């Protein structure tokens, strides 16, 4: 894969994201697949943050450690990221009279990296423009370095700022012209040939028109649209990174979707409001992150005993406690599987990219209603805030299944109170009807109860109700799909293939592993490698895993946590142990070149 990587660095509040997002939008429309990755500290303003854009004419959904163009809004980027630039790359900065240490300068010279000072203050003074136009100047310089036409950028600016009046628009156009002229005409030739299209070592591959009609969206936006598509009518949350972007998106679109959106006073209230809505027959969801989910677990348990469909989104970040609140991790898998007191059926499912952040939402609600049980959807900061180039979604494929919900008036009239928690119900799934319906009444409460919901603490009833609820776990496990075995490009493979290496993982690792497989194949064409991806994590199916592993010379587990949590669940379920693991727990996702090197060292 030929990819170009751009990293913009600066402090929160300086417009780092606006430059990256503008370039992402323009490049996607020009025919490129882009993937956006953000890093930022847990500060509203200040701190060191970055927006990285990986660009290709092929599918790209991962980030690499080295970039072709580094843009520094302040000196911190020069200090911290100068050695992140590839050989022949460009460092663009606006810190006057900056000098690197002799040791760093020697490395930059050896790599033939151009260090270019952009006189933003002079441009703004000449244009008589306010400082806010500095971001447009930087975007235009980057745009020109990548060999794109100024008119393309002007069209984007008009789309974004045209409503603010012709005077401001003209000022933006003038800034673009000045910056473009500076790159192409006025700037002296540098070691990398910083002179625009066709002359720079930083040149984009030929565009591919297939990407022009794709969507450009974050994982949180994809998940929000998926919930709307699933028939969700209410979303309740309390802000907590990285679940906040989902709440923000749902709130921003509530006038168009007609959903009821509530920011509760805390996570406990959010979970209770969602549960109440689901109990009354409205599809609803709540979302939070680790510490907030800790507070929700009593409500998870309540939904287990009253057999109430419920949907929780758990957006992972590194812990314990506040941990690294604006970074990513896969450390909450065991929390999702084992959270809440007592034993009861639950489904834990993980999204992995912009596609199934949408596609899995109808499935999550359907499973919740069919099995009358909590469903916990795992995502993480990497997915929640990454920008994906996504093929338009299939909006006809999904169907709504409401399980054994009784709504027919004639059937409602025949119901008995004891039907609600009937211990003899097939697979432990009994009939369900809504409060207020013209039917027999039952009690939904957190105490152990008999078939009609009345408190019953007898030994016989406790055993019957526990076994009724736990029967749903086996039925749920049978209903779930097996994990996927994938080859190059995400192509499905059979489990009977002989393999040199089988990689096993879940969640956001899917994208980078598939990109890494492509890189490995390019270097070793004879290598037979595949990736086994888990979407449904509890209850866990392991038959396909064991079949695929038996055909592989080496099996490697890849996870974004310290204790190999999926590996622990697999060992618990079938006894299989992983001799080879690649684990990461520094708050960063796996980078593709990093993962390729780690895999090579183990193959």
C-alpha cells in the first residue's frame, strides 16, 4: 500500500483538528481513502495534541508511527515530534528563529528532512486579517505541499464559511492564494524539493474515484446512526470521554431524528432512565466509560433479574480510576463480562470500525429484546474518535425483532400473571408484555420472585428462577455467529486452511491487523497468514477458533491490555492457552508499522 501521512500538532484550542478535518474532507472528495487519528491531553486548553491523517488510494484504517508531513503550531511539536518524520519528509512550523539541538539537527540532515518556517504573522499582517485565518493559511500550505489545487480548497471553505458573508469569504480566498503562491512560486527549493505537485518527495498516489462517494465520519457518528436505524427512540447519558462524542452526536441530530435525548445528572440516573424506557417498550440506550459504567452495574444486575431488555455502551479508556481519560485501551472486557453482582445472562459485543459501529446496533437491540437481557456494547477511544472513509450503509438489510413481546389484544387478554417469569418457558425466555396493557399484571422487582413477580425466598423457587435465567445463556450462545477468519482485504477464509500464522484479536485491532497482513504479504508473498476476529465476546464460542488454530503453525494473540483478557476468557471456556501474545497498554492504539515489526519478530 502506498500511503502518505500528515500530522498536525499544537495545543488544544489552536485549531489542530480543523486543519486535519478540512484536509480529510477535501482529500476524500478528491478520490482518496483517509483515516484520522487524534491524540490529546485531558485539558480543555493547552497541553500537546495532534491530528494524524493517513491517506491512500487503497483502503486504509490504521495509523503509522512515522509521517511524511509534520505541521507544528508551536514549539512543543518541534521538540516532541521532529523525529516522527520519514526520510525526505517535511516539517512545517511557525516558530521564528527556531533551532534544533545539534544532535537532532544531525539526524534530520541525515534523513534529508526539510524544516520550513512558515511566516504566518507576516501573511496575516500583509492581508490585514485576524489571527483566526492562520488555520486557513496552514491548511492551504499543506494542501499545496500535497499537490492539490487551490480551487478545491476554496470550494471547501465556501461550503463551510459561505454563510458568514462575502467579505469573510474573500479574505479566506486571499489567504489561500498567498499560502499557495508561497509554496509553489516564492519558496526556495529545499532538500526535499518543496515545490508542490510532481516535484516533492511528498506526493500522493493517483486518486481512486471509488472513495469520492463514501462517507467520512467518526465511529461515534456511525454508532449513533446505527442506533437510529435500529429503532432506538431515546438516548440517555452523562458526559465522560470517550463516550461523550456519541452523546454529542445524538443531541446534535435530535431535531432530525426525533429522538428523546437526555443528559442525566449522573450515570446511575442515565442507566435507570434507559431501563425504564425499555421496560415500557421504547428502544433506548445509554453510554458511558469505565468509571461511569462502574456506577451503572447495579442497574445492569437489576435488568438481569427483572429480565428487562437493556443496551449499555461502554467506551473504553485506560484505567484504573481516572487513568488516561483521553486515550485508548481494551481493558474493560472482563469488566463487561463480570460486572454486576450475581449470575445472569448477558451479551457482550464489540464494534471494531466504522462499518460495524453501524451494522451491529440493530443486532444489539434485537438480541436484548429476544433474550430479555442486558447487552453491553464495547467500543474505545480509538473507534469513537477516529475518522473513517466508509462505504454508504445498507439501510434495508436490518430488521427489527422484538422477541416474545405480546401486543395483540386477543393474546394479551389470555395472559396470566405467572406467564411473565414462568420457569418452564423454553430456553428460559418467557412472554413479555408492557405495563398498562389490557392484560394480567405482574411485579418487576429486584427481589427474587416467583413466576408472577411476587417475592418468594424459598429454596425451590430460588433454584427454579436461577436456572430459568441461566438457560438463556446457552440459547444465546447457540444463536450467536462464530468468530470470523479473515485474509487479505478482510476476505472471509475457511477454517480448514493450512496457515503459517493465525492472529487472534477483537475490537479496534481489526483494522490495523488487516493492514499489517497486507504489509506482511508484500514482504513475504509465500506467507500464509489469517486473522480470527471476535465480535461477540460473551458468551464465547471457541469451536472455529480451535479448528483454525489446529491448522496453524503459530497462533498469536493481540490485545490492547496488560493481562490478555480475551485470552483468559478463551482459556476459561475451552482450555486453550496462547504461547505468543502481543499486548499494548500505553494508551495508544497499535500502529501498523509497529505491529508489522512485532509480528515479524515472532513469525
